[in-house]
C-alpha cells in the first residue's frame, strides 16, 4: 500500500490544481492514517536495510511506533559512520551532500539521493504556488540566503528555478537593490533570506520600497507578529505576503510552511492569551506551520519536543523518530478546530465562510530552549561560549546567552555573565570576554563566520555583547541555585 501511495502522491503533486482540491477536501483522518502506515513501512525498511539502524534497534521487538526509541544527533548520527547510516551501507551514486554549521563540533554531512529530491521539489512547488498564488504570477525571486555547503541557499534556488525566475544574490543588500533597479518596477518580486538580513535590507534607504511589488520568504529563526507588521510597513504594503518556512539540515528544507490559516490562528492567539496557552502550553506566541503528513510523520514527546520520521522510501539515509530537540509540538487538524471553537468560534466561522483550508496537521515551533539561539541565520551553542571563556573559570561563575530584540526589532547577541564571589565588574574584563567569544565563534562555527564576514549591515548585532553581574545579585542566576543543571538560554 505504502509504495502505491507514494507513486500516486508524486503524480498528484505534479498537478497543483488537483492536489489543492484534494488537500482542501480530503478528511484529515485519512491523511493521518496513511502517514502512520508509511511510518511503519519506513521503520521496517530501515531495520532491514540500514546497518546503523539495525545496531541501534538490536533484537528488540516493538509492537507499535510509540514504543520505538527516538534517534538524535548524539545517540545515532555521531555514533555511527556515514556509510552505516545509508541504505545497504552505501552512498547513493547520484545526489547531493549538505553540511551543518559545525556549531556543536565538527560539521555534519547530510547525504541525499537524487530520487528523494524529486518528491521534495514537487512538495515545494505546491507550497510555493499555494502560499504566494505563484501559479497566477510570474515572480522574480531574489535569494538572499547564503551559498555555502548548507542546505538552504543552494537548494532553494535549485528548486524554485523549475517554477519561476531566480537570481542568487546571497546576503548582499547592494546586489538586491541594484537588481531591483535594473529589472524594473513592473515585476512581482519574492525576496528570501534570514530575518535579521531582511530587516536590514528593508531599512535601507537606497531604494523606495513602496514603488516595488515585493513579497517575502524567511526562516532559520523565529519571527514575531510585530516583526511581520514592521516588514509590511517598511515595504509600504499591508497586504504583502511575509511567510516563514521551517526546515533543518538534519531533515531537509520545507518541513512546514505558514499558510493563510496558520497566520489567522496565530493572530487570534496573539490577541487571546487563553487561546494561546491552550494551543501552545506557553505564554509565548510561537510560529505555527502546516506540514504534509505524507512526507513527515511527527509525534510529540513527553518533554515538549517532537520527533520526525521522513516517509520517502528513496531517502538515502533514513531518519526514524528523529528528535531535533526543538521545543514545540504537532496538533491534529480536528484538534485545533476544537480549541478554536472553544475560544473564538465566531471569528473562526467568519473566516471559514470566506476561505478554504488545507486539511493538513499543524506544527508549532518555539525554538531550542536549552540548546541554541539563532543569530543572523547561525545557531550558537552555549558550548561555543563556554569553551571561549573556560580559561577564566576563576573569575566567571556561570553564564547565559540570549537573542535580545530591541525596540526596532533587531536581534542582538547577548551574553550574561555572573562573576565569582569577590570579583568586581570592569570594562576591561568585559571587552576581553567579548573578544574571546567572537574569536572562538569565528573559529568553530562556519555559518556564524560566513554571515559575520559577509553581512556588514548585521555585523554589530552578531557580535557578542557582555553584561556582567555581581555574584548572587541577579535573579536569572539566583533562580537556578536549587536546580541540578544550569540553564544556558535566557528566555
């Protein structure tokens, strides 16, 4: 059944109009059931054909998917070789290799076959057409992603050039402005890039943004409702599409995408704290995506995270219940309607009278609460900072890192440092730590080094800013005194 479904879904995705009609009308429970069937099939394939997964599972027999243990970078990726993690212990003959940033150690390579790219391209076509009405427009896409060995930049251009006209400008503000002036005001533009770069771009006075028709695609770090409003105001168009996409080098780009319906729900939750907490179990207002359950089977964990099983049988290096350790969770289509009906029934009904929705499940993502912060498109681990200042353990008691948003919605990289008992704050020591941390990040974090070196407009915000505190005087540190582990991320 699974292989038949895969063949059929590939053909359907080739036809945008047909796939849109089906996804708007098919019962969500049908998609969820097919997703589960496919996940079981992938598990059996991995257990039979992937040497690393055979070793990981051992001789244990699991009666259902919930019992199958999670995999992650620590217990699976770093434990087994690249060959062992591929089907039949061999690299595919044709395909591509992406690379992670190396933020938490040596960069990891992610091996993909050409066949698995085929389904991704078709799914991306649907997302592009649906979210931007691109089937009815002739977009010129300016890609402001980086163009290193990382998945986003190169693959983004590779995919979209099949469906529209693409120019790879990289994160170069002058190039984008020059391109707009050269190509003219009569075009529909889609500009893509990480949030800090896009904000700096649209803050630029080198062009009158209101004279151009521009939509936006972003990702890589969280953006707020206010950020979207700011971008639309900068563009002089309150109806400009500003869409986030969710992906990870471990899995692939395009795991989840914002839709008009998810934007509507997030706006409701932003204004209704009770609805927000009921949906997300937090006071934060995280980004909400929809995802294709025929491509990814997503399960919630007991720790407020989720696992992803990649459902394409052509995947060169299968991922079974893989935990990215992003905090958030999946919500079924029917479940989200129950909650919306409970808190905002009138507004929901009004929306549904005018709009159709995709019968796809939802995924909300808050970020990596105790793992990383994202600055300018680069993930920064506490270990990066810890290793930089370890030579001063006689002066530093503990630290926390933070992505701080200023009143102009710029992201800043802050490091809060509690001094040891008896140590006094000094400007000299503060500058010394800033220099050491910056130097360490440039040495070990390839993505950070790339953006820091190439994005002049965001360089100051990417630099670490140290804040020193006297011993046991600051609440953020005092609140940890009775905890077994230190928290390294300041929320």
